[in-house]
C-alpha cells in the first residue's frame, strides 16, 4: 500500500510533456523573416528590398504570410504557407511524446506591379 501511494505521488508530481504548441501570427512572421527563408522569397521574386510582412491565420496553426518586396519601381507580393506539423519525439529513457513544430512550406510565385 505504501509503495502504491509513493508511485501515485510520483506520477502526479511529473509535469505533462505531451502538450502541443499553439502558434500565433508573430511566430509565423518570425519563421518567414528568418534570413534563409527571406532570401529564398526575394530570390524567387528577383527583388532586393524588403518592405513589409502581413500574416493571415487561415486555420489553427496554419498561416498565409504575405511578404512585400521591391526592386526599383516594382513592388512584389509573395505568399508563403506556414503550418505546424506533428512529430513524435523520443525522450531520454525511451518514452515518446507527440509534439509539433512550425514549418515553412510553399513559396508562391510573386505578383509584381509597377
């Protein structure tokens, strides 16, 4: 009985690691503004200057990020899809939990106007 009580207390004292993150618009913007992603967006649009970023939350943990860039008199908008994807992580000691992480997806063709 005493060992059952001790085991119950140990289980109750361990925090749950199986919580999935809920990401916000700022997280999606940070993911797209990472230097390696922003350079891909600008290369695809063939632009040189970053102007602004706008984020629309399309679903829970799915975002559509619009990046506005420019070159000379041209302004271009590129849409980047960002979403949280699930993964299973192995903990030290062999346990496994489900988590999620934010991943930058497809970079759409830029729409440019003069």
